[in-house]
C-alpha cells in the first residue's frame, strides 16, 4: 500500500527542484518551454525519482485511492508543469481512468498501456462550437454505420492536448437528432486516421497545457467496430463516469497552484516594508492572507469529502459539483488576492502569481461553467425535497 | 458505543415534533415561550425520548466524540430551542466540557453533576464592557486575596444565561494590570453569593437564549479557595481549552438553524408560482438555492475536519478559527438568501427564516469577531512561513 | 424657489433634536412609540419649524424637484420617524404624487388636500398573497360593474399603513383573467366602506411604519364611478407613474438611515480602544468604514442621476431600477458593516444600528425584489442591443 | 465651446472604424501592433478626423472640462489604443495637465508644446522598487545640488512609456531622508541625458501601453536649474495636482474598455442558444448582465460627480479616491462577468474580453492600490467626525 503522505512530500520536493525552474524561466508557457520534449524529459526525471504515474491502475504501477490522489496531485499542481511530469495532467489522467473502467483487453493493450507508460498523449473530444459539453442535446458530431465500422462527421473545439496526441476519444451522436438528447457513443481514433484534422490552437488565456486547446475536424473519419469504447449509445453515461473523478482531479491540481500563489504572496508581504512596518502586519493584508487560508481550507475540505464518497463507490454528483464550483471560484479568489497583496510585482512575471491567475481563470468555465453546476445543484436539492415531501 | 447517525436522526425527529411548534408559536422568543419552565419541560421530553445529554462525560451518561457531536448538534440546532432541550445549549455545554477537564472531585459533585443532569444552568463570565474577550489585556475584573479565599471586583457584560444560572464561571485578573496580558484565574461563583448582581438583559437582536445576555456586577464578591477552577493564573489557558470545542459546537448548532432556513426556502419556492412557472425553476432562484447548498456543505466540511483534529488531541487553533469564521459568515449568507427567496414572506414571522437570520447575525461577533479570527489566522500562517524559511 | 440645501440642513437638525430621542427610547417601534398620536405630534412640531410637506404639490405648500427631495428626504431619513414627521413617509408621499398627476378636481378636494395637510393617512393596495406586485399577471382582485359604480372582490396583503388609513388606493383587475396581464384600474376606497376589512399586521422584521403592513379583504366593496382614479384599465400605467419616483424616495429615506448607522459606527470605533490603539485605526476597521463611504457615495450618485432624469420628464425606468437595486443592497451592506464594527454593542438596542439593519433589510424585497429588477435591467439592455444591431 | 456629446459620438465612431481592427488583429499587444509607428499613424488619422487632443490646454487646441473629458475619454477607451490615437493616453495626458499648471514659459515651449502636438511622448517617474508611490516616505531617488543645477541618483521602476519617451518628469528627494516624508522635487529630464538608462520592460499582465512599464536608472544624471518643474521641495504637492485628475482620466478610459467587454458579452449571449433558448434569457445570465449595467452606471455616476467637483476647483480627494477605488474594482468585475458569460469563447482572443480583463486588472494596483485608497478614505471620514464632534 502506498504511503500517500510521504509520496505527496516527495512530489512537492521534486516539483520545487525540477519543475519550478523551468516554469519560472518560461512564465508557464509550455510551448515556449519545449512542449512534448519537455514532457518527455520531466517524465523521465519523475520516473527516476520513483514518482511517475501513481494514479495509474495497479496493473500499470499505480494504485492510489482518489482521496490519496488529492494529496499527491495538490503537491504536483504546485508547479504548472508538475502534473505533466507525473503523467497526471488532464486529459490523460481522466482518459486513463475511463479506459481502465471501459476498455476491452485489446483496447487496453493498444491505448491504455502506452498511455499509462507515458509513451503517448491522448485527447478527449466532446466539446463542439455550439456547446455539447454543458448541454448534450446540442451534440452535432455524428457517427453512422459504415461497412465493418463507423463513419464520423463533425467538428470539435477546445480539445485539450489534441495537437500531438497519439489518439482521441471522440464523442459522436449515434441516435437521436441535435436538439434532443438521444444517444452518443465514444470512439477511439488514432492520430493519422484519414479525415482527422487537428486545426488551430484556440488562443486562450491559459498556456500551460501541452498540445493546446484545438479545433478538430472529422471529415468522413472511418473506424472499425473495435474502435467503439464500451457500448453503443452509452457515451453520456461513460462521460459521467469520467467527469466525476476528473472534476476532482482538476480541483486537486489547481488547488496546488493556488497554494503556490499564496506562498509567494506571504513571502512577499513578509519581507516588504511599508507604512513603517511589514506589509504582512497591516490589517487589510492580514484579511486577504486569512481569506486565502480560509478559501484553500474550504476547497480542500469539500474536495476530500467528495473523494471519500467516490472512493466508496457512490456517484456523488452533488458533492463533486459543489467541490468543483466552490473550488474553481475559491482558487480564483485566492490568486486574485495574492496578486493584489504583491502590488505591481503581483502584476508581473517576476512572481508566479499573475501567470497562475491566468491559468486558473478558465477553470470556472472549463469542465462545466459554475452556472451550469449551480443549476444542477439546485435541481437536485429541489427534486430531493419534492420526493421527501410526497 | 453510540450510533451517532441514528441518534442524530432521532434528535431531528424529536425537534420537528416537539420543539418547532413551540418555537414557531413564539417566533423563537424564549422568554415569551416560557423561559426556564419551557426548558424543564423540553428536557423532560428529551429524557423520555432517551436523547438528553449525549455530549456529557461518559460518567454522566454521554460519550460522543466531537465529530459525532457535529451530527447530533446540527440535528438539535434545526430548532432554535433544540439544543436547550438536549442540555446542549451554550454556555452549559461548553462549561460541562471545561469542568470535566479541570474540576476537582468536590467541584465535580457540586457543579458538574447537577449541570450534567440539567438541574441547574450556568454562565461563563468573561466579556467586559471594554472587551476582554477578543483582547485579554483589557481584562479589568480583579480577584485579590482575602482571608481563606478571594475577593472579586468588576463588571461583566453579555453574560449569556446569567439570569437564572445556578452558578457562574468567572474570569478575573489575578496578576498583571489592565493593559498587559498578565494572569487570570477562573472562579466558580454560586448564584446568591453576596455582592453578585445580575443586571439587565442587554437588548440584543437574538432572543432564543434562556437567561439572556446580562450585565453582571461583582461588588466585593468573596469566595473560598475551593472556588478556584484549576490553577491560579491559568485562566487564559483554560479559556482556550474551552473555546476550541465551544467554537465548534456553536457552528454545529447554527448550521442546523441554517439548514432549517434553507429547507423553508426550498419548500416555499417549490410551491410558489411566478412568471409562468415555479419560483424554484428561475435561474436567479436556482443560484441562491445552489449557493446555500454550497455554503452549508463547506461549513460542514470545515467543521468536521476541525472536529477530527480536536478528537485526535490536537490544539487545532487554525482549523477551529477557520471553521468558525467561514461558518458564521456562510450561515449568515444562507439565511439572508433564504429570506430573499421568500420575498415578503421571508421578512415575516409566518416563516422561521427572518427569526433565524436575527439569531445567527450576532454569531459573526460572539465568540470572537471574524476580524479578530482573521488577524489570528494570518499571523499563524505568516509566522509558520517565517519559521520554515529560517 | 426653495433652497433645498438649507432646508435639508434644517430638517437634519430637527430630526436630531426632535425625532431621534423618541426613536431611541422605543428602539424604532412606531406602535410602542405612540403610532398615530406620535405622528400628529411630530407633524405639528415640523409644521411649527416650517419644514412640513416640502414635497407636496406647490398648491399645497410644497414644490421641490425630485433632485431637491433627495437632499431633504435623506436628511429626514436620518431618523426612522423623520419622514413621518414631514408627511413624507411611504405610502403617503407616493400617493400624493400620484393623486396630483391623475386625480379629478373632486378627488383632489376629497382625498389629496387632507392628505397633503397631514389630516389623514392613506394606503396603496396592490400586493396580493400570490404576488401581483412583481408580476401583474397574477392580479386576482377583481372589480366588476355594479349599478352606478363598481364592486370589488379580493384580498390584499403587505398593505403598508392600512390600519388607520383614511382611504386606500386599490388596484383591481377590470379586464383579462389571472394568468394574463389584462387591464387593471385604480379605485379610491375610503376607510369604513362596507366590505372593506383591514386584518392583521403581518409580523415583519421592520417596525417603524405607522399602520403596519396589513392583510386587507375586499368582500363585495361597492364604490361609485367617481372612485375611479384616472381611466379604467389604465392602472398598470399609473402604477409606473407612481413607482418610478416612489422607488427613488424610498432610496432617499433609507440612505439617510444608513448614514446614521455609519455615523454611529464611526463614533463608536473612534472612541473604542483595542489591541493598543483606537479601533478606527485598525486596517480591517478602516476597510469597513471606507467601504461604507463608497457604498453611500455610489448610492447617492446613482440616485441623484436618476432624479435628474425624472425631473427632466424622462421615464428613466433603467436608471430608477439601477438606483433602487444598487441602493437597497448597498444600504444593507452599510448597516451590516456598521453593526460588525461595533461588536456586541452593534447587536444591541443601545446603538441604533441593529434596528436600522432590521428596518432596511426588507427594502431588498419591498418595491420589487432585486431579482425582478435585475431581470428587467437585463431585458432592457439586451433589447436595446438587438434594436441597435438590426 | 466644444459640444462634448457630439465629440464623444465622433470619437466612438472613429475608434470602432480605425482602432478596433488593429487592436483585434494583435490581441491588444501594442508592441506587436507597431508601437510608436502605430501611434503616429493613428494620431494622424485622429487629426484628420478633427478629434486629436481635445483635452489639451486651449492654447494648444483643446479646452474640455474634466466632466466633458469623461464622455470623450470613455468613448476613446472603447478601444485599447483609442486614447493613444487622441494623444490622451497615460502618462502623456496627465503630464500635459501638470505642465500646463506648473511649467515656466521656457518649459512650455520645450516640453509642453511638442507633447500637446503629439511629436513626442513622455513619462512620469515616481514609483521605485521599494514603493514611493503609495508611501512617500520610501522615496530613495535623490537629487543633490551640483554646479548650476542638480545631480540625480536612483532607480525607478514601472515607469510607463519610458522606452521611447522624449522626456521624463522625475520625482527625487531634495530634503529629508528615506523613512520620513521630507521634500521632493520634480525634474524635467530629456531622453539621452547622460546617466539616464531605460532598462527592461517589466513583464506585466497588460500589454497595451506604448513604451511599456520600464525600469529606469539615474546614475549621476546632471540637469540644470531650468530642469526644476515648479518649486523645489514642492513635488508631493504637484503630484497631488496631477493625481486627482489623472485618477479620473484612468477611470474614464478603462470604463470605456469595460463597456466594450459588456457589449461583446451581450452580443454573444443574444445569439448563443443553450438549454432550448437564448443564453441572454437565462436567469443567471441576466443577473450577470444586469450587475454589469449596475457597475458601469455606478462607476460613471461616481466619476462624473468627482469631475464636477474638480471642475469647480475643489481638491475632491475623497471623491476621487472613492471613484477610483470603486471604479477599478467594478471595471474588473464587469470584465470578469463578461468573460464568464461567453464561456470558452470568453477565455480566448477570438473575443476582446479576455484581453480587456488582462489590461484592467492592474488598475486595482496602479495609481494607488485599493487598500491604500481605503485607508485614506477611512482616515478622512474619521478625522472629519472627530473635528465635528469637538
């Protein structure tokens, strides 16, 4: 059994020593820092340190509970490239989890094994220009039967890591029409499949994701029956299987980044003199420092609670929605206060805070905007009230 | 071993059946509802139900961990008079805990036993007109040596439950002078001791506390050496012993009250029609309902985490400060949103929400204002950073 | 022409001297302070001071622009009973304005004149148990033709000042059915009309309104054709005529109350010592004091801007919605911070702040909840964008 | 007399037509867009349009009141490079104002005239690594007497526009020592003066300022007596002369940028379909849209009020602090909500919002952090209370 506390400590040390210097030198821009080349190098270092892939299925050398992951991934997230070094960045980490739950033996060998070993990267292609992430009824990419397989037509966008991915898990409509929910199916599509075209990187605020967030076109992409991941028309169900834990691992990683922002702000205010004293002793600074501690602690407490529920085999949809929504907003507040605490320095790349703020801002939108989660949270509790009342 | 989950369920049922009707009939005004007479009646009912005093020391029939208390007290707090019914209201509950930790065998028999059995109430006399709660250096009540004991002179205020209390635990300066911290000692002063005068009830917003929040004068109150609780000059230390858990039990109880406010708001919005649909289906209402769920969940998560730390024997000063500060503010937000969700009804005594809002508002000040806690939280984390850096 | 600045100064002096002592002695409870008896007495004093009714139509001794009213009513609102003393409390002040715009000569003599002279009070009966204020389609009180007039059937609630009012302006449906907007008509119904029954005072948080917020039943109330105020089926239009300025005068009065809360908090913090200095010099206290100044200034700036628009004859629906929504929330924040600044004292009736907080809380709901105003604000701006784009 | 309303309309049209295409093509990065070359080109276009330099002193072709500037600069700020096109960007605009108030005839000819004509740019060198902006006692750059003039030694940072500026206005200590306030003097230092070295551009979040925010070294820079701007040791006073209006013109420009963010968000939500309707019709979207309207209106109202005070010759320190503090935070909230309303698109350079958010964030720090303004606001009001009470 893995000692997660010790592992988290080792991961944190590794991140501080090996990852932060690269991040700081390139202001967190993964492309500038070397992209996949950097990934390979950092993962080799992590492997040498014995900390690579702790979240992988046991058969692939890992075996952490989600609650244990929370400690390890928070430590990894202390550096923007830390999760990448461990092979624990999105979307690979979530895809690994999904494949382990659903893939056939053949798919495990072809896709899961090289992914777990860090030999390839992957992408998860669900979001479309008209939505499809928050509202399944808007899914327009379609897969129709073709001789011995399927033919996929459609366009995806914001596909994280698509540029350079070895394969994509693609969500396509296999029944129903746009406007109703219908059924969707997941397909495993290797890079290089004819008709698959990875387009431009959407020029987003964040810049730390290897492979960017890309437009991807499927122009008559034909795959065999063995490309179907799980059952036909069961794609939305698998998406939920993937999303619960994936939401939590996002929170873990960004929580680590917020901790670094707070650390940097405390270090700055503790050495900065102003108005005849240390900045960290001024009441308004204390308020921001304390509010950061509160937000970090509350995020962590909600996250750990949701992980315990998931580890116990519960769906925990309400718990993960709450932890994701609160966490994404709290992490945003923490980095914003940390910037403010450092004044002009906080606005510059001389400290890591502005860059972290830029990276975490999209998290209030990615993986379900706060507003969609709030709608779901309210519906669930009102519906539960209605049932209890009747 | 007590099954706290089952107990919490029974307590909630009891509160709904026996306590809420009284609370609703008197808009939560304990004096109007019968004061100590009501207390005796409700405690008899709780005893008959087998749910009285679960938090008492094992020797007195209780034996919950603090983490277990969290479930039971939240259930009790669903009614404003619920904790009173269980003998678990402030300040008795905190005094019980303190006496169990510090009292001599004689003091246990004279003070602790009748308190645990609900035969008397008690008060904790620390706050003074000039402060003394948040800032120990402002303590002005003084105890000086007298033949065979001590003579206490001073004035206290906001002493919860003083009117009708069987005894008071009194904090008095026994060394140093006002302006420095010095040393304080706790004394056990029975009601009726000459020179002890319980004055007016401070006319506060909240009205659910039996015995009010009173001015108390000590005009040459003489007590014997056996009135000293614990060691001379160790009062501030004992206050911390009392305050950590007492802070958490406050949060537990008020969390229960906030849950009732949310329940009432959900019930109202689920049956109210407006703009051609149910109020609970409107986006802005969903937002308030969801934010309430988030605030309740985060308060509970922080609270449980702090309880686990305290149960493990840690001081957990940071954890309890964080849970208290976040909890008091979150509970205030929840009740405020619940009021807003119910429109005009939310402003009236026809629903319990306005009354709960009135009761919980002072919790952001009582037991340490949020600002004082934030100052302490910031100091602790900056100081830890400093130590780690050097 | 009236010198509004000088008048405002005189009103403020009068309020401090004549009104605050009564308010403080009865914690702002108008019923406890004497109700209509107190009203008559205070109005006599105001008349003696030459400051009664400055907002009345010029023919009745007044003649302020709305922008001038802003200064005078803010000064009056410094005391909870200040507007009452000037005859400028809701709903009389708004009714005066409405009657001056719409009433026939006969109605002016019978209703407007005595109201302007302070001989009677009035009420405005629009709100119903199912809504009708925020959403006109829910209006259920119906007026049907009767020989020589109309017969009114229905139930109203939250009718401010109904108990003791000399007459009511009643909104009743005269075309369409509940569920659609249809047409409504305003009727002037004198107290004592058979079938008119003023029921209980809704037990609301606020207690400073003479005549309470009442349930009112109309059981076959028959009135003549001369009871119709303005045109038949034009009631919703007149309601808008009344509501724009009435919204602003509410803001003016409550702004004055918030200023008193801030004054009380500043006075308290400037004399209170803690942590070795004055409370007003601590950073977190400065932040609350400054945020209050900002909120007061922003409320005033938005209010004055809307008044200037209304004075220029514009409808200013967006401006008044914005000023009302921001103002109601800002005033709530100001009083809440003022309470917090004063610690335990802030929670008590020893300072006026807790009482002011109680009085202003419903303003976020009364006169259109913030949520309904926000919906309207968004719709107007999106609609304007759409028009500009096409 | 200038018709500011008409001018504002023409400026807005010009910005939409000439400026936004350049901004959008380069994601608001002035260096990428051409730097000074672009400036010259845009200014020529503005001159051709008859809208260049309306804020300049009348002798130089301008003559707007500050209140009129508010309309014109808001229109200019609709594009990030709009103020630059009009010659109205910081720091030139504030320097123009300062020189017009203080410069000698010779200095007017040498420095003011070319600046007003857009022939050169300028910089204002006050901020230092240790502060000096918020807290004058930390000023360390020193000017000592040299034969026929002064010798300046020190280091500045965050000097906006320094790279490429024709001259700098430099604040240097001429009496007292670091740690006390002492006296400071302003010097006019032309580019190319020996010992003056413009260093790196601080890598800040914002990228729209021509000439960047630079480190600047003064290594034995010698200037003549005619380089003294105004009187010796009067620098802090002049800084106030400059800062009041400069604070307001910052708010004007950034307000315009926030208006564009809101426009972009409204356009997006009005055409985006989701959950079976338009995004702009969902309650939570309406709330964000409405809150943006409220924040924009309140910023504008506070700004205009402060401008009217300044135009009337008052110092208006409290009014400008309030308008700056509220405005900077409100503008930040508006852009953040606008981003959130647009989901993934809001995070990308495909819409202008993320870029505007990046540009306005530092405004909560630049020109006095919110916290320093709040301290000053609180001190002023407490001090006024104290005077009134005594």
